[in-house]
């Protein structure tokens, strides 16, 4: 069987899929559901003087968003991305879905991971009732090429942004809602289903023997900090930074403390 076309795309089209700044040890950023690589603009700006900082668009934000795929396919895409930017290994920073993928990448390609940054993510699956709710929400859009309804985009804001951000920075929230309302329904359907039925990898976390930084918004409405905390016990070398007044997109909502945490982690551990 030949290489998956979407994965091959990451080898041949990295310029179109990435923002790549700076020189030095590579740090690669993978976004979460509904987001894109621009969510990491504050981190790329903060790191570019000391590191090679790369953010890339996962399949859902490309023209290869369908048919169905899973987190292991996204793992292969990440490996192809590293090939495309000519790096043998990197510190991999993943937000939410990007973190789900990052854990699996570290298990599948341990020699290609120097460290992990897990932003508003976790090792366990979502509870069954949440999986059923999310699945039902996007089920009608499996074949929809037109943009998903705006009311779904607006409803998603309460899942991706914290209470403080929604109250104090509505312009940021509205800008992302406007963007989400342009996405093909089918892309969102397959994106969510790429991780909705994922397996629990908790019992394999002991295999990940690189430094790990867990960054989590204190107000995360989608994944509570308590759902990420068990990774501190299960990962051999992990530390956690909880970000006050930040939700599920903590690195975007409160970039300064997140940047400080990431930069300190990188400077001290690498």
C-alpha cells in the first residue's frame, strides 16, 4: 500500500502548511480542533530568537480533510512534517487534539521526540456521555461541503475559551467564531471524529522518557485541569503549570504566562 496522500502532502507542501521562524533546536506546534497554526503566533514570536519554532496546519485545515482518519494517521503526518522541514527530531507542543496526537507520536516515534509540551490536553478518553454529545452534534455534517451553521460555531466558543476571556476579550472570541463559520461541515465532522473514539494511553505513559511540560488553563471548560493532573504521576519526567484566567486555548488567551512557562522549560531542560 502506498503512502497516504494526506501524509505525503506534508513532505511536499510544508511551505504552504507551516509557519517556520528562527534557528536552533526545533519546537513544533500542533493545534487543536477548530483551530489552526495561527493560534501559536504568540509562541512563535516569543521563541524565534533562540529556537526554530514551527507551527503547522493539521489535515482539517487543508484540502485533505476527508475521508476519515484518526490520531495515528495524524502521527504519520507529523513524522512527514519533520521530514519536510529536514529535522530528525523536535520538541513537540500540542494543544488539545494536538496533544492527543503528541502522546501517540512519542510512543510511535520515541527517537524523534526530544520533549513534549501538552497544552490543555490529557491521556484519557473523553467520558462516554461527552463522546455521544459531540458525535451527535457533528453527525449531520458528514457529507456537508457548505460551511457549518454559525450557531454551532458560536456554541463552540463556550468550549474553547474560558469565562474570563469571553467576558474581557470578546473580540478575540468573535474573530475565531467568524473563522469557524467558514469551515466545511465535513471537515469539522472528520476532525472531531479523528479523536472522539480514541483509546486510553495512560498505561503506556511510562514509555515516554523525555521531559514533559503540561500547561493547562484553570478555566478550561472542555478538559478540566484535574483530568490532566494524573499524567504527572504516570509520565516519568513531567511538570505542570496551571494558567489563571485561561480556558481551553490557554496559550492564545494568556500568552505571556504560557510563553514564560514554555521558555523556562526549554531553557532549563534542553
